[in-house]
C-alpha cells in the first residue's frame, strides 16, 4: 500500500524555521517532527521515522545528523549533500519490520528532486538501541 506524503507548501511571510512544515511530508512542523531528532532530543522510534528524518536532513543539508545515523560498519568518512540538489517530496512505498519489536527493517521509498527521483529500498538496523541506516539498493 502506498502512503503518499506530498511536500507541504512553501511558507510565506516571516515564519521561523521551527514553524515551517517538516520536509518529510508528515503533517507537523519541522521543530516537532524531524527537527527534534536532528537536535538530538530523542531517537527515531522506527526505521521509517529514521528514513524520514534522514530525508529531511538531506533537504536541510545536515551532514552531522546523516553521519550520526549511519551504521558504523558502512558509514563513509563524509556525507556531503549536493548543494545544487532541490528535494521536492518523499513517498513511502513499503516498510518491512523496523518497529520497536524488531532489530532490522527495510523502507522502500521514492524521493523526488527537481528533474527526477530516487527510488531505493533502504536497510536499517538497531545499534545500541537506536535505528541506523545500513545501506540501500537503487530500484530504478
């Protein structure tokens, strides 16, 4: 079953970053959604929540968060998001396991950007109780 999470509309006026919609597409502000994970105020409770927060980190170019949530076994020395990339939306296509009752999980998603999309099945594991990204398989 597909769960489409369209990109929220742009904020007009002088709304602060914390009042803006979360880039992951869930109906909450960035501050209350992925922002709290980015700030270290907790860990994503599921593999899907971690995937969404990592997408938001790519949108916001938060290299530190991307590295902190990458499995130590597969983590690169740097994670430099492309400054020219303009992410436009996230669609979760499927999840397998990845809940509080699992130690592994997968999330299949489509992340759209200006001019195309990335279709991936990502693998996640728990390390010391926290979900981390292991690797992914491109599907298109």
